[in-house]
C-alpha cells in the first residue's frame, strides 16, 4: 500500500462479496443523521470585531473556526490573557449538552444531595431540559412560596447589553412570579455600603482624579493595597486598558511612588516604587498611627476639617485615647502593623509635606470589619486636607478597570431590563428587587438559617427559606468563602440550576446544567472602558454556537414561553433587533450631546469600534474639585453634605461591630492577633492570568501552575523554617479545610504571608466528603465565611490564616480541568 | 439537498462493501447513546449474527462475542439504560477521569476542541460533496463523523480520499486504548477493540 492509494480488503475470505449485505437494519443502521449532500461554502480568513472583559479584539476565523483572537490595533496594552479567552470557547471542559444529575432526574428534587459534584449526569434534550426547569420553578413556588427560588445569581457574567444573563434570569422570573434576590457584590461589599454615609456616594465605582492630572500635579503616589497594572487588564464592560498609558505618564513625570502591600506588586515593579509591607488586615491601625502623628505634630489641615467635614471632633477623642484610654500613637500602631513607629511618623510627615494621592484598593475592605478601612482612609485624607486638589486627596477606583482613565463624552447604552419596572442606571447589580433581597455574600448563611433575623445596613431581614438556586454567569463555588461550610449549606437545596460555558465547580455541583454560548457565539453591543467610555463596540458573533450551546436569552425565552410569558419576555424582538434598538436609542441621546452617530448598519458593518471625544477638562478631571470649590452648591450626598467622619445614622444602628467613626477592631484572625492559631496569613489576591475563576480552565494556566497546582508564594525565610523547596507540592490547611498547592519561593512577598490567588478551580479528592482535600488549589476552602459587620454584611475573602507543610504520600491527580491524557 | 443521507449500495469499484458498513456501525456506536430500537436490533438473531460477522471480518471474534453477550445480558430495557449510562459517562460526561471526548483535537496535541483537525475534515467533506446536516451539532473531527465520512468515501468509490481519511483517524488507536482501559470488560471496551482492528485492517490495505 502506498500513501496515496487505497486498496479494498481483498483477503481470501472476503473478496468484494458482502457478508454483511442486508444487515444494515439488523445493526441498527437506519441512516446516520450526519450528512447532507452539497459542499458547504468555504470562507477565507477574516477578522470579526468583538469585545470582552479583556478588551476589544478581532476573532480570526478560518472556515467557520476561530483560530486566534488578535487584539484591536488601538488597544494601548492588550491583555496577555487573550489566548485563554479563545481557549474558553473551545475548552476541553466546555459544556456540550444539557445535563441532569442522575439522582435528581430519577428520584426527584433533593435526592442524594451529597452526590452533587460526583459527576453522575444524564444527557437530556433541550425540550426535556426546558420542561424540567419550568416545572421545577412552578413546583418550588407553589410548595414553598416565591422567596424559595433564589435568583441572586452573582458573578462576572459576560459584557454586553443584551446577553446579561443575570438580568435575563430575573426578567424571566419577574414576568412569571418573584424570587429572592441579592444586593451588593463581592468586590466592594463593605465599602459600597459605608461610603454613602461617609462621602455620600459609592466612590468605589466612580471616576477618580485622572492619571494625566496626577502626572502633572502629584508629588507622592501611594498605592495602598492597590495594583492597577494587574487588575486593569479587565473591565466589567469591555476593557480599555487606559491605566497603562496613564501610569506611563506618571513614570515619565518621575512621580515618587509608595506601595503599601504584603506583595511587591506589578505596579510597584513598573514604577520602581518604594515597598512597605505591613501585616495584612492592620491597615486601620497603621492609618490611625499616621493620623495621630499628623495631629500630634500639627500637620493636619484643621481648616479643611472645619469647612468640609463633620464629626472630626467626635473622632478625635478616640484618636487621642480620651474615649478608650488608648492613644492611637505611631508606637501603638507599630505593635499591630509590624512596621517601625518611625516609619509611620515618617509617612505622616511625607504625606503632609507633599501633594499626596492615597489610592486604596478593594482588597483592604474584604476583611473582617472591612468597612473601617475606607472610612479611616478618608478620615486620613481629610486630615491631610488635599481632597479636591489636583494630584492630591484619595482615589478609590484606581484599583481596577483603568479608573483614572478620562471619561469621554458619550451616550450611555441602555440594556435589556429585568422587567421589574425599576430603573437600574449605573451599577445594576446593586439594585434590589425580588420578593426578598439578601446581602450577596450571605447566601450560605441564609440557607443554613431560614427564619433568622439579620441586621443589614440599618434594617432587619428575615432570612427566607430557599429550596432552589438558579445561577447564571457566575461561579459561587469559587467566589464564596469557606467552601466546606458552603457544601453543608448546599444540602438544603432541592435544586441547583446552572447555565455556564465550562464545567466549573458550580456546574459540577448542579442538578441541571444548561450549556450557554460564550459571547463569541452571539451578537451584542457594549461600551469600552468602565470609566473611559471611549467607544461603542459591536460584539459580533465570531462563530456559530458549538455543540448544543444556546444563548441565555433563548433559553430563558423558552422557559418564559413554557410559563406563558414568552412574548412578554422577547417583546417579539430577535437578538439583532435588540442590538439595533439599543444602538438607536444611544444615537438619539448622542444628539443631545451635540454628536451624530452613524446609522446602525454603517456602524455594525464597519467592523470598528465607534470612538467618542474627550475634552481637555475631562482629561484633567479632579475628584471632588467641585465640592471643594463650593461645598454648599456641590454638597456631598451625606446627611450633612460634608465628609462625615462620624455618622449619626450609624450611631443610631448601635452595631457592636461597626462603631460610628473609623475604629481599629481586631479581626477574628490575623498575623500577630491575640487569639490567632495559625502562623501564615493567606493573601487571596487577584490572579494575573485569569479573571477570578474565569480562564482557570484554559491554556493560560500553563503559564503559572506549579506541579499542576495553583501556586503558593512564600518568602524564603518561611520556606527555610519549614524545610520547603521551590516547586514542592505543599498542603495548606487550617481548621476550615485543606488544599494542595505548588510552592513558589520569592522575596516579592513579605515573611509571614503566603499568596494563593483566588479563583483556582475547586477539585475535591472525594466529592462526597465535606472537608476532602482540594487537589488543585481553591483558596476559599481556607478563608472565613463570616461577614464584615452587621452594617454591610460583606465578604471577608482576605481574612484567613493557615499553615503550610510538605505534602507527603501519593500525589492525587488534578482532574478538574480535563479528560484523561491520551 | 438538506435531507440526511440514507445508506446506499457501495459503488461497484475497487472497494469493499462490508468495510463501509462496519465504519458506519462503528460511527453509530460513538455518535449517540443507544435507544431501545437499536438495542432491540442488536439483540435479534439477525443482529447478533451480523455482529459476529463483523468479528470475523475484523478478526476480533472475542470482541464481537462480548458485544453479543452484553446486548443479551438482561432485559432489553435494562440493557438500554445500562448502555445509555455508560455512553454518557464515557463520551458526554466531564467529571474526573472517566470521560473520553471523542474528538481528534483532544487527542492530537491541539490541547483544545475545534483544532486544525476540524478544518481538515471540513475540506474532506467538501471533497465528498457533503456537509454536516443541520441537526448535527458535533464538530467534524468527532470520531463518528470521521468514520462515516470514510464509509461515504468507500461508497462513492473515492479511493483517493481514503488515505487522508485514515490519516485523520490516526488518533483513534490511542483513543481505543484509553477506552479499553476505561471500560474494562464493558460494551464500549469491546467496541474499542473493533475500532482498533478496523483502523489497523484498513491501514494494512
């Protein structure tokens, strides 16, 4: 036989005579439904414009197959994560068909809850899946009431104004009844609740002083737990990456940079910053020590405090120790934060003598009593008196998504709404709605304590009985803390439904799993830059949906139809009808701003983002400059119209874990804490090569995994003390759980702290056993599930201590990402 | 033409009529979980005889005998459910190391689904003047599609395309070996042996 010819099987027994002739029916071969006659048209390579959390890009398509995602040529700093984005489309762990857990299907809702995660699924048709979901919604509502259906589904769903799966879920449920909703988020759960009391607005999702202005005016840039050169790779909408040119301008201007962080960050590295590493979770004490020095040495700006703030007089006795007998001196703070007192005094003097910008990151408030951190930083900034001045004050949104990148003049794209009748301008996920709404990180507590009364932000919530959870666009088995407590809580659910693109841990623990399309298999429209709003980008379908994936819009349309609300859900509009409608509404709005956008077809067919202008004033924006200029005319949204360093409202709540002014409160555990059992703090940072848990199941993992595990960074001193070597597989454990990790020894992390990025996929060695070893490395096995306080009920993802030891014994295989090796 | 193709007689050229039928039969095993009708056919006297004939053709009589036994081991509904469960666990599931995705791209070093094998198979289908029916949601590097395309080439007498189609099936040997290991003495382990034998035999010719 040669390579280019083929001979039939002409052996002596067979020849060309058919022994199987007439056996087709007997073999069940009634016709394979595979082929149709006629060659499919072949298309050449083309670049299809789209956008995602990681930026604007072209999907390069060959013969209907995506072969590369190439960054848009005007992206100032394309994310290195883009290869993983394409990989997510074609991941080996892609969910291909509707699947139902066997016990649930055969024995009914609630059957064998401990079997969740063990992988025994049955493939069903879409028709069957829709019927099962619709019937279960009806059953749960009729049996337990509307509140028993939880649709507080949270997570980093894809961008796009149509295919916001969380809105679409609630749209379907609002049209057919009600549900329990969630409020707040995991990113800034504490800050977003307390800041309206302090400065009158959310702050953490609002524009801060621009990088341009900082480059011109700032004399000392302080990144406090703030790492924009990692976290600005992504945006909630489509990333603009404006942080890179902005920070480059600062570097060019030679602005001195100080980084306060347990890790020497990418931002610190890029700007050759001075690195100061206090013990994690001691920021408030450190700030108090600096504040005390300011006051003691007369470096504070009393005139600013008098004119622009309220309540400093009630805070001062605490600072000076008159109210509790403990002056918050630099020496007192040094004992807690682990830095020399002289360093704190020096910081106070430097802050006061320079035009200083205090840029605070979100991580600092994801800890026990996290509300206090942002409050104390604003108190400190108020004492410095530079708020509203060019290059000075504080900024709470430099942390990610290129906050500080100037905001363009643009219309705002409206989105498909949730049919609740409520308008949700801005941060839609912060809106309430539903029969009941619980703080988003309190879902586990709710499952375990139905009927309990919970304090939350000045009011009480009776925790509802929940029997069904419906999750779309999120991965609670990643972002929720204390995984083993979560597993115990999940037993209370009759039914857990998940739409997703990959077999995440949440999908694996679901009863019904529906395969959703990625953004790259559907059409949508979005804005570029959460703060910049620089362009509107057509998010074009790059390839047809793979396998049996369907868009969330279509899935919910079918469920709504089954429940008698199909037309109300779709309004008779197709996907492209919605895209056009949203664009045309923006086109009308743009006229009011003196612009004329092209007609829709020109925009869509151009295959380019539509750019919007930015003025010099926008380039030079200074946060709170208007308030500083005229505090009466431009009063803040607080009760007093000023920065409230003491809140009468919070005083009235009487919470024992959230006093009415910024206060140092011991977290349940910390390095050097009075009752802390384990010696190493867990820094559950944002990863560099994925977005939370997104893209963990992609090729990007190969760039960071160690011994096929999530990395665990450790200082050389800690490694030596434990006899550990670079590349070891280690067991990280505390009383809450245990996990494996691959050790990376580096002096880029301070002694006493280990860094394990959040978002590693949960891979229990024995899914049926609560407390089983996670063999890949999900750090939220180890973090605490307690709330920040009664005020915000936020998550404490950065509160956790543990011990690390060499893992000995047969090494369990990581199985969460892939199929067996070939 | 959009209608699905039906099995047609093999063109009377330099091809073996049974080989195409075996390729189709193998394709069917991997394309979907068996339904009651297919199990019923396999349990019938004619079906069992045909399976044994495949064993003879591929010189894997033991494997064919094992299939016959598995199909007859229990009531028809019991066998149907058992094989449906096994199919899902092996080819549609994801969890842990039980699954074996039946796509060339997973096994050829691409590291993801929809690798270059998909493009090459699309080109081969064009050569055969075929396209995937709209009811088929699988990529063309699915082993069932590769086998069915090979059968179609044999039926069309397109011998010049057979080497390329066999080349696309090179991964099937490793797939079959893993399937044998994963399924032990089960039905699909026996199918894997027949797949292996089919590829070997075809390549030898």
